[in-house]
């Protein structure tokens, strides 16, 4: 029976998205991390595992055939075009080495000769022949494989492996070499080639080991191929091998990098415990990474508590991943609290810590705080690494501050750090969001000219950007090139593409792509579903009628590398959108079909047991605001009830009319929402207020706005002199104008003077067909006229309404002003209306896969 401890040659520690987690803060060097002593006898760890579903795969083929003289490895040129879905910057090149060398001086000398003579295959062949008598079995060859792999030279690593395996006669040593080669290829993103090495090893009788299987699982994990990793795991168990700690850790790591939901990772964890394999720090770190990727902050926090309870030491990666889970979920304030507690464990922030926090701040729009962290990082003596520079560059690019972004790139190169794929991805994404597509094309060409190979994120940024700009022909070309390169789409790729189409209001196309990704074995996450729900009702913004996509065989692309399948649905959607020809579907019919699509999305979420988050609830409320009738909104609210009865109770209760019981429930809900971060909370308040306004419950809308103001939900949005409505939807913005003016009136009657100038910012509608004719601006202008508020459009800014404090004060003192500012409900609902959700029996969900 195989031991659960990997041999020295098996480098299978689960690598993570960043490559310098092991580097310590300058103050943390030469310190020991004490073992955690936090143990409370009365405390029980939270239950974070789901029910185990043991899986048993069919056994592998029978006994392997006899070994042949030379392994039948594939020609190296067959894999020269294969690219990893992971960027180079994510490789773990900085792993600490053992203090004991298991290789000889001859191996070190051979390596230096290989490096000095270049990458010609003939050079390494001659060197290996010359050094063969001096090299010590598998240890020396494993050293060569690892070092060549660390330098990205997988071609010479394969030649070295082929040479070693041909001259080695002992099966056990061959098995070590195969495991090492598979592991090396996995770190370089060459999962397909790793699989070939594994298959040959198994067929020739030296690869049927727990280490070879674990190495292949890890290889798939590093490329994000979760389903393939699980398939190998099942084959491993079917062949009678017992998975060890390394195997389970690699498999959980695959769930995190492959976008799998936490349920799958939890099932693997349960199977691990069931088989008597105790988790270690890497296990929990990998589980935390799954939570981070899925936005499961509460689960991540529970896992961290359980880790402490088991007295498993935390390391810098543990904290960095926990910080990522918090900040990526919008809990930036909580993340800062966690960061402040690290020093008590003698764990100090490193460049990855800061990069994670900076990215989290940028995600919620706190750019100033993100830039301040960079200054803090420099003051702490932490040198910016590639990830830090790329994060800073991405922030400037996302803000459209491209001169500063390029300046960061120049500073980066002056420090000896060349621009990489991640750098270009940030620039492509930034210019794409600004609609500067000529610059996008220029940068993409420059990137390839510099021998940087586009990766999955590159094509995702290109395609999403082109879709948002309506450049479907360019999107088709980018997608076709992506397929030709042999890259495999993942959940992030599909989610970004669906989100881009959703922003155009193309609900049906998005639902079709949802089918497509699931047919490819990629499970949508909550972000994917949220985008489609939120897209409902926005279809009026597009000029062309979306595709009526059935089965099709219109486009085939081949160039000798990779063929795009003839019925590729993404190609078809792009092709139909590029045509932009009018269809015969009336607006009402299309809206009805979109509504059915959304109901189908809800059904699929229930079937897949996708856990909604507050963004889901906001999306549902936004969708309700776009319904043509209260009956349709009732159907969507019924779906909300099935997800979360508390949110449903508040939304439905306020929609039926304000009462003390409902408001008590609302205050409790608002307490929970406030803990989710300012951006998430403000989006929820906006969605709830907009829905109430849309259905005439204006008193409830005003109460929600007042409560949000009391809880300081809107940062930098509401001041005594200015109301910024840029990010507000129409109904919520109007409710906020009433409430803001009412608040100013209270200030006035308390004896305070008003500011000399008052402003209401709406934006000038840069996405509108007519500049200065944005929908929000029109709505606010009509509202101000209807209530007689003395505001006018500023001459220097057509997206700004202004008035002097004195003029507004005089208007607020008028006898009739208070009555128009205090909102009342426009309608009331009968008991029968509030309890029936089957008023549209002919509106059935549009079935998805």
C-alpha cells in the first residue's frame, strides 16, 4: 500500500494564484511562527461540510502491456501550439527549497552547461550522453527536470525525461521520473502533454502509482480542469490505489482553480475524512481558495475558525486567501480588520497581501484607498513585485488614467520586470471599457509581436469588450482565434461573455450561452446567473433583434491546428448579432419570451442548488422594476421567496404597503445588508427603492432612502451641497431627490444656512444616442419641473442641475413645498392581489438544459 507521504521527487504542493506567498515582511524574517494555542473546550467547530457522496468509477483497463524498448511519447512538435489557460505570472517559481540536496554536483554542472549552450535539443542530448556515467539515478534527472521546468523550458525537460527513462531499467525509478515529469508539465500548464506521459507510463507498467495519479490530478488542477482531475481521481480509486493527503489536496485545489462550487470541494473533503486522511494547512488553504473564488465569505470564515480549532497553524497564504475571500465579497472593512490581526500571529503582510487588499478596494470603487495602500506598502519596505505592479497598472487603466498606467509599465520595466500577459490584459480591459477599440487592436498586435502568447483572460477581455461596443464581427474573429489556439473556456470566460451580452439586454442569447457552457461541462456560478437576471427588461437599449438560434451548420474554421465546430453556438450568436437585421418578433412578444427565459434561469438555479447572494436579490428586485405588470413582478417575487423568505417578506410587505411589522423586519434585514460592504449595500437599497417607486409605493421608497442615509450607505453620494445620482436607477434617483430636499428643509428650519450653491448630478448620458439626453437626466428634469424645484441645467455641465442656496431656501419655506416633498403611496393592493402568484398560468419557464 502506498504511503501517504510523497517521496522527495514528488513536488505536488498545491500551488496558488500568486507566486510569492512564502516571502515574509522585512520585520518577519528570522522569526518562528508559534503554534496556535487557541483552544476552547466548550467551543464546537461550525459545520461547513456537506453530505458526502462517495463516488466509485469503473476500474481502469486490465494489466498493462509489456514495456517496449523506447517509450511511445508523442512528438514534441504536436504540443508546440498548446497554451495554458493560466498566465505565466501565476506560476509558483519561488517555492522554498529543501536544505538537503538530493542531487549530485555533476547534475548541477550538467544544468549549467545546458543553460549556457541555449535551447537546441541537440545540445542537451550531447550533454546528457557525456554526463550519463556521472549522474545518480532518478534524483539527478529529477533535479534537471525541475530546474528546466522552473525556467519554462518544457521541450528540453521532455528530452531529458526521454533520455532518462530510456536508460533507466528499474520500474520504481521510472515511476519517480514519470511523476516528476508530469508534475513539471503541470506547473507549466501543459496538462495534455502531462496526460500523454501518464498514459505511456501506465501502459508500460511504471505509472500505476499513487504519485503518478496525484501528479496528473495536480497538473489538471493548475490548468483549472476540475472535471478532468475528478475523472483521474475516480480512475485512481477504481484501480485499487488509495488516495493520500497530496492527492486530496490537489483535487480540492482543482475545484478552486476550475471554478467548481464549494459543494463539490466539500464532498471531496468529506471523502478525505471518511478514509482517515487528516487535513493539513494546505487542505484548508485550498478550501479557502474555493470559497474565495465562489464569493463564500461566511463559509471561508467558518473554515478559518475550524482551522484554528484543529490547532493547524496558519501561514501567510492562509491570511492572504482569507483576505481575498473577504475583499472580493465586498467586505473591505472586515478585510482591514483581519489584516490588522496578522501581526499578533507573527505573520506580516507581504506584497501579495497588499495586492489583494488593493484589488479589493478597487473592486468596490475605493480607488483612493487602494492607491494609499501602495504608498503604505512602499513605506513598509515591501518591494513591488510583478503582481503589485500589474495591480496598480490595472487600477489606473480601469479609471481611464492611461498616462499613469503606462508610467507604471515603464517603472516596472526599469526595475527589471518585463511586461507580461497580465500587464497587457489589464490595458486591453481598460481601453475596452473606455470604448477605445483602435487602441485595443494596437495593443493586441504589440503583445503578439513581443512573443507574448494571449491566454484565456486576454481573449475574454477582447471578446467582452467588443460585445459591449457592438463590434460582433471583431468578437467573432477573436473567439475564432481563441478556439484555434486550443484554449478551453472556463466559467469566468463564459460569465464575462454573458455579462457583456446582458449589458446589451440580450437575455435570450445569454440563456442560450448558459446552455452552451453547461453542455461543455462548465457549471455556471452565481455571478453568471445574476447577470442574466439583471439583464431582464434592458432589451429596449439595443438596435438589432437577437438571434433565433436553433441548430446550425453555417461556419467552419480550420487552419491545421484546431477546427471550430460547425454548430458552435457562440459563433452563431455573434453572426446573427453582427447582421443586425430586423426581425419579425414584436417588442411585446420578445419581452414575454425574455421573462420566460428569466423564469427558466431561476428553475435552473434551484436544480443546480446555486446559493444566491445579496447581488442576486438586488437583481431580482431590479427585474421586478422592469416588469410590465404587478402580476409579472409577483412571479419574480415568488422566486425570491423560494430563495430567501426574509428578503421576500420585506420586499413583498413594503410593496403591499408600509406597516410596523414589515418595517421591523426591514430594519433587521438592513442590519445584515450593511455588513456586506458599501457597494453591495448601496446596490441593494437602490434596487429595493426602485422597485417600490416603479409600483407606486413611494412612501416606502422614501423610508428606505431615509434609512440608507441614516446608515451612511451612500458614500460620497449625499452631502448638504450635492446629490450625485450617477449610479442610481430612475425610480430610486427620484425618491432620493425628494428625500435629499426634505433633509435640506429640515436643516434650514433648524436655523442653519444652506450652502451657496446646490447641485444635483445625473451625468450627461454618454451612452445615449443623443449627447445630453440620458434617460436619468430626463427623469430628474421632469421631476424637478413637476414639483416646482428651482433648479436649472448648468451651462458648463449638461449633466448637472444647479441652484443657489438662497433661491432653494425661499422655495423650501413656501407653504406647499412640504406636501410635495413628503411622498405618499400611489396605489394599494387588495388581499387577493397580494396572495396570488398564479395569475399568469400561460407564462411557463423557458426550459434550459
